[in-house]
């Protein structure tokens, strides 16, 4: 398939307060691409459905979740680099989830939440579902653990459901948790961390696998130039970005380890 018009999007942590920071980061990356002879859009695309975005043959820069990458998108996307974030729970290019309940809830052990309602941002989310499933699997006895799994559509909505008591337990990735703690401290003050999941590689920056190798090299160089540019220090601090690392597709196989472990314990589906 031939590449279409170039498209760039950074949808994974694009909260309203972070739109200016993402725009500044993208302008610097786009300038680096242009300097290397690569046509890049002047502005980020927002509001597209993610599966369609990630399969767009003109996708020149974006970010995706590790679980859909390894389960559905490996043939569609090429890895540019994986960001390092400066939030608790992050370790280099790895991240994890915080499993949370309402601060007003007296329960503080995972096993105490049998029969509760679980909130998940999406059923194909590594941090919201996959790592959550692996944490619950040893307690499940091969049977459903929750009375209901409620799909909220976003980690922020899952946090809101926990805070207002409409769900009992959720797994929130540590980057989202750190960003929301900065911008909505009142919400996070109503949340308690019950457990932390294991760590797996974080959300990679990607582009269409159908683009030339020279475009991938240019996108990677433009990203690292942007991460080193003092002119966008404020944007990087707002996003919590401290750097990035080039990982291979094989490194993301670790994302499937929690799934395999849960399946081995008779708990293939969060429930």
C-alpha cells in the first residue's frame, strides 16, 4: 500500500492541559524531519479512532500501547523509540500500573475485592487490563473474580469511577497517574494505591511500517534532537519526558508474559 498524506498524532496522554506541550514537542520534531528532507504535517491530528490512525499508511509519528502493538499491530507499525518518564512507577523505558481503590474504602488487599466491580479503560490496554489480569490471576482460583468489568474508555474515567464509588478497583498506568496527580490533585487525593503490577515496556513512539527505512531513521533522529533541545524544556517537563530508548520488536514480547502467566493459572480473561 502506498503512503498517504503524512499524519502525526500523540493521543495517549493528550489531556487538555497537555495540548500545548504536545504541540511544542511536535513542532520541534517536525522541524527536524523537514531538515532531513521528510514532509511532515504542521500540526498534530486529534480525534481520530485509534485503530484507523495506527493503520494509516501515512502515519509518520505517533504513540501506541504495547499490548495492541504486539497482539495486532506489529505488521502495521515500526518502532521509533520508547520514552522514559519521570514519574513514580516508571523505570527507564518500563512502566507499570497502580491498582487503586477509593481512599474511603477500608479494604487494602487485592483479595478483599473479590466480587467488586472492576473499571478498565479498554480491554486491549496493557496497563488497564493485561497487567491487571496478571495481578488478579493468582487470587482467582481459575474462576471469575469480579462481579462486573466496566469499560470506561479512559484511565481518567476509571479513576473517576473509583473516586465516586461506582467501581471498586482499577489499574492505572503510572504515567497517567503521575500526570493526573499534577493536574487534578483533588481527584487523586480520593484514591488509594492497593498494589503495583509488574513492569513491561512502555508506550512506544511509532510510525507506519510501510514507510521507507530512511523515514524511520529521520523520525528517530528528529525525536532525539527534540528531547535534547533546551528550547522545549518546559514542554518536556510538562509531559514528564526525560529521554527515550530504542527497543526492538522482540523487547515487546515481554508484554505477553503477564498474559501467558494468567492463562497458565486458568484466568485468561479479566472477570
